[in-house]
C-alpha cells in the first residue's frame, strides 16, 4: 500500500534537503548529478529558478523525501513540451514517492500549463525508474548511445515521452 505524501513547490529553505537527496549514491548515479554537490551550486540554481522551471518536493511528516524538476521549453514551437527529472531519498524508494511526484507533475503540466508532451531521459539499466514511467504512460522512443559518463564508463539512456493531446470541450 502506497503511503500519502504532501507535494508542493520547493522553497529556498528546502535546498539543503534537496541537495542531500541528490548526494546519495543511487541518486547521483542515476541522474546527471556529480558526487559531492556543493550547497552553493544548488542554492544558485534552485534559489534563482527560471520562470520556466518548476521544482516539486514530496514531504512525509515535514521531511523532504523526493524532488522532481520540470523544465517547460521556451521556444515558440515547443512551448507545449516539458522535460522532467527526479530523485527520491534512498530510504523512501519503492514506497510511492516517485508515483506521487509524477502524478503531481502530470497534473500541473496537463491541467495548468497546457503541456501535451513530457520528455525524460532514463539510464537503460534503471529498471525501477523505467517501470515507474511506463506506469504513467511514458513510452520509449529511442536509445541515446554513450549519453553520459558514469562510474568510469559511457552509458546509454532511453529517451521516453508521454504525449497527451489536449482537447477543447
């Protein structure tokens, strides 16, 4: 049974907790983050988020247990698209945090931002994340070979997307 989590936009006060999530080995290994992230770099980015970037956090009993970032594309012909990336605190993985964050991002994107295409990149060996995204209708559109350097070697990612045509009533 999935637990209940509170989702909200991140605030400056959350930056240290978000950084702590991304500095956990499974999270920097499965994202484009590097080990030993500096608080200054996180404060610089999340403290001055551009208008087209949304940072959602999941909380349990007041503690930040996951974060999802969504960048809405600015180019006029791609304003209907966004890209997401996320991480969940290691001790909370597999307990519904990821599902809660993806549901919230889909609601924000489709019901409030008129986003009909959401893209993401996921390492081809990250079975848990692939399953999570497929559960929400994301499909693999291709493979990017040697996409990133991780743990001493180049690794591939799947390019996944969820396309939901928006219709007028």
